[in-house]
């Protein structure tokens, strides 16, 4: 099935300022928004490696959204799969583990990313299908869209927005939207 240009207006297109840039410009439905990228720039998804600090280049489906119910009400969004986080939520980042690049319940022996964070970065998280099917060992995990640090400081490979801008993105993403990193 071919996607019409009308449907693509709900895709989030992220352009790095340069290949090594840790910041980018994202567009969706006519909006242009600043975003933070990985601490070492971008890399083609096939070249992405666990822990390399790169934001993968490619086209990724929006899977679902997570949020901290103790810090905010359920976000206004057109994404239909929205799940509240709990202190027992984590993400497996250990290559070789059968839960690699999957959400897990804590305690978990192979988890390295706690989803219930004190720094507010994961108050709202959009999960994308980077390295999901097929899931390739060591090709990167926990690549999300989430809240940015002050000054848009670099991420570990995710795409991050200010709280205001992420709220705008959420109202424009639709079921079936893609995140396109170029």
C-alpha cells in the first residue's frame, strides 16, 4: 500500500544539523521544532551499535507512548496506545539477553535503563520500532522520543524535545505515523 503525501504530514521528520551534530530540526504538520540528538551524532540504522551514542537514521514506526502519572495527567495525544509508567518499569539494554530492547519489569537481571527517572526525561516517552523486528543483538536499544535536558544537551541516541514542543508533536502524531531521521 502506498502512503499518500497527505498521510505523511503526520510523520515526524528529523534532520540533524550535520552528521556529527547533537541537535536537529524536526518537522511535523508544518511545524519546525528544535530537538536534541545523540551525543555522537547520527548513523545509518544498520551501523548503529549499542552504547555508541548515535541517533539512528531511518524510518521508524511509532509503537506506543508511556508517561509518569504521578507527574502529569494522561497526555493529550492522537496515539491510541498510551500506558502509564510504574516504578517497576525498565528497558533491557544487554545484548544477548532474551529481553534485549524490550520493556521489562524490575527487578530484572539484565536491565540498564530505568524508565521511572528522577530527572523528568522520561515523564513522556514515545517508543519507536528501532531494532525491533528483526531484533539484532548489539544494534542499539532504548531509542525513544522523550523530554530534552536544559539547553538541548545531547542524548544517548534518542530524540528529545522541550516539554512544550513534545506536547505539540503528540497532538500531531497519529496511529501509523513514522519517525524519519535523515
